[in-house]
C-alpha cells in the first residue's frame, strides 16, 4: 500500500521524506494558499525535485482547460514519470482524465463520494481513484462501506485504477485503509507521527534503554563537575559552602588524595540537635568523627552501583580511580538521570 504525505509545508515535507517510507506527496490549492505560497509554479517545480512522486491539481471549467493545464505544467518542467494530475470528478473531469490517460499521463480523479463517481473514474483510466473518508464521516456517511464497495468493484471487474484512501483524520483511518485493501493512503504529517506510537512500545523501549545503560555506562560518567573533596581540617563554614555548590548534600574528606570520611547534611543536622549552636570556624575533624565511606571504582558499571546502593542503604557512594584516589561522590538519584 503506497503511503503519501498530504501537505504543502516545507518543514513537514523535509522531515517526512527523510524517513524513506513515503511513496510520494499530495497537495491541494487550499494547502498552498494556507502556506502563503506566492508563486505556485515555482513551488511545484522546486518541491517536485525533493519527492519521488508529486500529485498536483489540474483545474479548469472544461476538459480542454484541464488538459491544457496539465500540458502547461509539464512544459514548465514537471516530469511525466513522477507527476500525477489531480482532477475533481465531473463529466468534463472524466473527459480530461480519459484524454490524459491515453497520452500516458498519470491522473487522480478525486473528490469521490459515491460508487458511481468511482465507476466513472475507473472507466476514464484514472491512475488513482480517491474517495474522501473524513469528509464523508463528518456528514454521518458510512465512508468505510463506500471504500469497501469501490475496492470490491475494482477487483471484480479488473480495473487498473488504484484506490486511494484520503481525508485521513487519525491513525485508525490508516488501519481502516489497511484492512480494506486499498492501494494507497494519503496522510497528514500530524497523523504520520502517531503511527509508530503505542504505550507498550514506549514502555518496552524505555526498559531496553535502561537495561542497556546499566550494562554499558560506567560510574565515572555520573560524577558531577562541582565535586567537593576537602581536608578534614576544613572549617565548617567552607564545607557548607562547598556542599551547597556541589548539590550533593555531602563532601568527601580526604588526606593525600584518599578518602577518610564524608560529611553530610545529615551529619550537620545531628550536630545541631546535639549542640544547639555550632562554631562555623571550627574544623570538621574537631567536631565530628569519620569512617571510610563505601566506594566504587570509576570503571564500575551502573549495575554494580545499583547493587552497592541496595546493599549499603546509603544515599552517596564514593568513586575512586584505579590507584584509590578519591574522585568524588555519586548520589542514588544520579542513577535515574
């Protein structure tokens, strides 16, 4: 089933055709007017260079005018091999379609709302027969039954015309087109973007991403830039400033590069509870006893960090290089970043 983009928006066209899944582009004078296109011919010629197939309107009040418009656009440089001329169904539209089809020029008789119109379009040799589903449903008509009858009629009598499902409003319409066995569907970009979406797919992808991250990302990549590694003889005031800047709620206390302890915001609260007031000029060593913190090597994978946090029940883990030098802290919240 051919997938067409229904748009005149350059940004949408560029994004869509990078995907490599679209057979072509359909557009209308209404789209071009809304887009503010001033030179329609120039726009068509330039856009035709960027898409595999383009379907453009050939309008007129008589068959002669429609045929002349198609020939005019071809003379400007539109390609016979990649241009389909869209013609509203009518007696002179059918006439023009039959004449262009005999010349080997591709056509799309559209604005189809009845089986009889589709029958006339197929008899004229139209490359595409294009019922408008959304518009019919807006009026309370069973548009899917219409499509089903057109497809069945085409197959029963062996017509070569392709049935194109158009006026798509939501992703379920694309599913309808698939189920009904049409040859082509033309879809706005907003609906195209919804087609790959499913909440189970989203959940599954997130789980795969997280599992892959745990097995491939190393602890050192989680280290924040503003690490606070201080001497135990640092005054409390400086330690609090460093703790605030780091955003970790803790500072590493190290001597000769090796960690001898941590000072955390929890330690600060406990000291205040015990003493009421604290001397901000006093050193951390003088007011608090330390123990060597739980540590991980910088090369450890995140899986190891998850296990370490679960086993130790702490909020921060020390990260060390291969020589045992303290590099900083990771917080349990960093694992979900």
